[in-house]
C-alpha cells in the first residue's frame, strides 16, 4: 500500500517512550507481533502519529486492555501518560514520531525518566533508559 494512504498511528503519550525502549519483549505473542510492525513503521516508515489520551493502537493487541480507555493497570498507565504530557507539553494532535521523540529525548533527564517510569515493571530490565538518554 502507498504509505501516504495509511492512517496515522494512534499513540498514547507514554508510548512515545516505550516504543523507543522496545526490543522485542511484550505481554503476549500477538502483542509482540503487532508491536514489531508498529515500531518498524515508526522508526523507518510513515511516521505520522496521532496522540490520544486513551487506549491506542498498541493497547488494541494487549491482553491487559479491558475496554475503551481501560487497562488492568489503569492508575499506573494514566500516571505515565500524565507525566509525559506535563513534562513535554504533549497534546492530543498529530505529530511526526521521529521529530517529536527527538524533542522529547533532548529534554529528558535521568531524574525525569525515573519519575515517569519508576513504577513500570519493565524499567529495570528494559533498554528504555539507555535508548532514550543513553545511560
Ligand atoms: S520503562 Fe515502562 S513506561 Fe517507561 S518507557 Fe519503558 S516500557 Fe514504557
Ligand atoms: S498495559 Fe495497558 S497501557 Fe500498556 S499497552 Fe497494554 S492496555 Fe495499553
């Protein structure tokens, strides 16, 4: 399909970080297969995204999604979204993924990342911090 005919990828704010840290691990086989496709497109293909303050395209294949704007870890993921939104001024609108993550990463510090991601079970075992701030 012509790239320009594709819809923007819908992402919730904290997934601007998770998609950078992602290195092939996830909640289920279906989730990982879908995540692989999305991340491949964001990193190398048509990188138009639309931010939503709700469940997004990655949530759509996640076993933890329990409904529209509902996740088994609702309080936690809403906090992640809220912090990313606040720190980086993210709005519910369209962006270019590779542009916005460049901007986010340039403002990211170790303390900010600890504050956003400290409660995430992937944080100690993932490449998130290394990929985003290089340490
Ligand atoms: S530590 Fe968790 S919330 Fe933070 S970027 Fe990684 S997967 Fe996402
Ligand atoms: S854990 Fe929750 S926020 Fe994360 S991808 Fe799954 S449904 Fe979405």
